[in-house]
């Protein structure tokens, strides 16, 4: 007992660990363990998509998590599965991303039911056109999330299927909601045009310029319209808790057979 007590009283644990690591390095076993870990099917984290693309540690079946699309914490955090490319894959740098250090490996974006457009490269600086990114998202998903930010749409997107597009906003007593997702459009350009055979839904979006053209069977909830024309040429539209103000043409123009409930409409030229 005295021998054992004396042994542990004088044992330098850190020195023992260091000695063991030195032995493993000399024998090559430590390098083998590290290599096996780096070439495992674990989840690897990267600051952005660019750093994931150049990684040499990813193999078929592993997963990669990016903390942003362009930069860390830019809102584009996403999860990808690493796998071999197939003949059915199209490299678009949004949903399918090619890895630089492999001719056969790709990173496939994992999405359930809702796509966040910042995960596929949308920029909310108020200047960069998001139409290409948004069009890609709409082509693959029915529910689109546009996070809080200032976005630019240079051309109109025509919705050809039932689509739900929503942003961020806060509840307010006087105008329903105050959306913090802002969409800017140039003169005479509506953000969205709806085909008559589809039912769409817009929620918590601010349209700064021209809003929604030809909605039919459409729900528009908690949105803000300002600048030019808010909603026009619609039929069977449910407009609820929206605000229309400062529209120099009309807030609501040529809407028939519709329900307009609990909205705030003021300081518009007409409508």
C-alpha cells in the first residue's frame, strides 16, 4: 500500500501523457489515428462555402457544415452531404457544389421543406440582384424564406406554381406587421407576377417600388407596400394586415371579388 501511495503521489500525469505521445509519434500510430479521423465520415465545419470547396479532408459519405455562404455568420449557414457526382447532377454552386480537390466529389445542400435564399448565395446589400438566386429556389421548392435584409430585384419573377414566399417582421398594432425583409424594384418593374391558375401566398415582405401584379386566389398577409403600385389587376385576393403608404400611383389598384381586412392605407395618390 505504501508503495502504491508513493507511486501515485509522485506521478506526473502530463509527463506520462507526453511520453506516450512521443512513443506514438515515433511508432507512426499517432499519424494513423489523425489520418483516419480526417478521412472519416464525420461532420466538418467551415467558415464558408469557399473554404469547404478547397478542403482535402472530405470523402464520400461525410458531411460539411458551413457557417455562412460567403463569410461566417452572413446568414447562409447550411449543411451539405459529400458524395460522388452522378450523370443527373448539375453543378450550379447553389444546390450542387463541386469540390476543388476532387474530380468526382460534390457537396449537395441538405434542405427539408423550406429554402433560405441566403444558403444559396443571395446577398442583402440592396444592390445585388437576387432574381437568379430566387428563381433557382422557386424552381425547386414551394416555400421560400427571405431573411431580414435589403434586397434588389431587377426583373419580374412570374410564379407558375403555388408558392409561399415569406420574410421577417414584427407585430404592430397600427399596421399589422412591420416587415424587415425589404425588396426593392426599379421603375415599372413588379417584383412578382402571378399566373391566374395558381394560388400563392406572400407574408412579411416590404415592397419598395412595385409589388405584386395579377394575383389570383392569392393571400397577402402582413406586407408593406410603398413607393409606386402595391397590388394591381387581381381577383379573389385576401389582403390582410398590410400597410399601403406613400404609393405615388395606387396602393391597391383594380382588385375585384376580394377580401381586404384590417389594413392600413394612407398618403397614397390614388387607390
